[in-house]
C-alpha cells in the first residue's frame, strides 16, 4: 500500500476514488452521491465530511489498497488475503457496469470491428482490477533461443499463496454454488475463503454453433489478452469434432484471436476438466512460428493443406479456407489417432478399456484461412513413469513436474513460484556463495558448475539458459513421437496409416 496514502484521511480517499472514475467517464457524475454512500457502507463508515478531490485521484489502485486496509483496521473484514480479495472485488463492482451494459457495450463496438470490441472489454477488465495487472507484473519472463525458435519462459508469481489460517478455515466455506470456478454463476459472486471474489466479474455472451457461451479474460493472465471461452452449461470437457467446430466458430467471431483447448484426458489435459471451456487471446506463440517438417497428401482433405511441424511435441497442421472441410479433416485425423497404437514406441490407444490417446487442438486465422494444429497426446503411465510416460520425466521435474497443458504445448513455460527463491540459491552456489542447494537441484547445479566457467556477470544468463534447456526436454518428454530417427520413422508410419485409411 502507498505509505503516503495511509496517512490521508479516509474521507479524502473515498472522495478521490469516486472522482477518478467520474473524471474518466467510467461512471456518471450524477451517481457521485450514490457511489459515495455505497462505498461508505462497504467500509463500515457511518459519517462523512465532503472534501474537494485531490491529486490522489490519479492513483485508483493505491486508493483501493487504502480502502481495503481501512476495512481491515476497523475489523470490517478479516486480515486474510482471501478477505481482502473479496472486499476489493466488491469495491470495484461499484464502478463496473452491469453485465447487460457490458454486453451492450461490447456488441455496439463489435459492429465497428471485432478488435475494437475486445479492446474495450479488455480495458474495462483491467480498469476494474478484475485482471490483476500489478500481480501479473511480478512474473519473471524471458525468451530462450532454441532450434525450434525462441521459447517463452515464465515463473508465475502472480497468484497469492494461502496463509495457514485460511487453509485451516477453508473447510467451513465449502459450497456447491457455483459448481466450479468457470461457471457463469461466478459473475458477480461474492467469493469466500476458497473461492476468489467475483463481484466485479463480467462475461460477454456469444453464440457458438447455436449454443450460449461466455467470453471473459483470465484474472492472472499468462500472455496478452488471455481469454477464456466457457459453456453456459456445466458439463465435462469434450474435445471431439464438436470442439473443433466450436474453436473455428469462435475464430469466425474473433478472427484476430487464437483459441485452443486442453486435451480431454487426465495427465495430458488441463487443471479443470469438469467444465467445457477453451483458452484464447491475442498472442503469437512459438508454435505458430514453427515451420513444417514436411507436407503430406491426405485424400480426405480436399482443399486443406496438411503438414507435420518441426516441434519437440508431435504436431499436425491443417490449413484451409473452407471451415467445414478443415473440421472434416480434423475429425478424420482425431478418430484415426484415437484408435492408433504403435508398441515399438510405447503408444497404446487403450489398456483394459481405458483410452489413452487425445489431442490438444489450437486454432488461428492466417488471412482468410483457418489454421488448426492438432498436437497428439497420450496419457499412459507405467511402473517406470507413474506420472506419465509422455509427461515430464524425473530428471526435469526439479523445474517442471506439473501437467503439460495447452499453453506449454505452444511453447510458453509456466513454471512454479518456488523457483524464484530456489534458483537464487543455485546462482549463489554457482559463484561460491553457498555450500549446497535444494537437493532436487543439486545434480543439475553441479553439472552446470562442471560445464561452464561461471562468474558473477554470467551466472544469471547461464541459469536462465539452463532452465530454458530443461523446458525443451519437458516438451520432448511430452512428445509421443520423439525427434530422433526412431521417433520420426514412427510418426511417418502414423501418417502413412492416416493417408491409407
């Protein structure tokens, strides 16, 4: 919190907060008294002395922090991160238009251009602190050059960690409403110890192949305009041909965005498989820039270009102007992969009736063409690899142990926050300022020390590059057809099977 603002009278803070949104046309000046009274009620203040706005009205999030701190100090809310989050969302809801108004605003601007509509919605979602811009700015980000292009590395520091008191109290806050954090019922939901504050949350309704879907932004974005598209109905993920139709239909509505889906099976899927949803946004990922290894002819793909992409995971790219033909081609490939086995490289379509093959699809527009990447996945486990045969293997799990989902597939590493401190210790160890590191990093650190002439000046780059190299190995582990000669030959056998069937 701004230390100067902490000494400013609360009446001034309230005045300046309301003034900021009036000056920028976010709320009407006629609502000044109403908003002031609603805000006073929220912070539990019964009296108020009107004052003139000050220069602090240019610092809305600092003003918000001060309002939250005041509510904690007066015991209006508990001093817990979840309570602060819920309360902050309630405050910002006062200066956020109603869902009906947001939808009208979006589609009015859409009539001018899809990009203008998303620009307005994205700006609103940042202005009302639904998108946590300050928290996102804490993330550590850099690029790492490889033979597959520049990969993107992010150590995710944006999401707040629960303190022990919150964890202990969490069981008392369990509820079945909303059913999950992706349901539309989150719009305006208060939140509690185990559920983030969503009072300021807004969802744009859109038609996707005749169904009502929602379009929103991610509060803790991993890339530019990180979006979520969610079904109005709470139902399990289904990444079949209908999902491909949905992805391309979303692209028809928002041609300047990409949109993709996690695979629909555990281990190779995302963290939320209970609600049908996709992710999208306005960002060019390394996978999009990847070149074709080779093209192939697919008789069922009239007018659709098909190729295998040079990428550490196993990717087939489709490209065509006719949306339905792209869908039909994808359907043929997905159904063929669903039932495909190649024992020589450890691929089994199923074991004892449990399916293992899945696809991570990613769609984008290339001019007037629809471009669709189908990333082949398999979630089989074994005694040697209980976490997954095509999952980060033990030698790389000191950096990345979590599932490889849609975002990592595209070449953006989302690494756990623990690495910030752990890698600092590694850097100190490499320049002789420490005797040891966390045991999970010890062998890796010793290998780096033996391999490089390390100084204070180059240690940061050496560690950053080494993390990037580990991420390449992570993607290679997740690839069903490896990039060695045996793997390439096996991939070619699948393509031959596909084109001959």
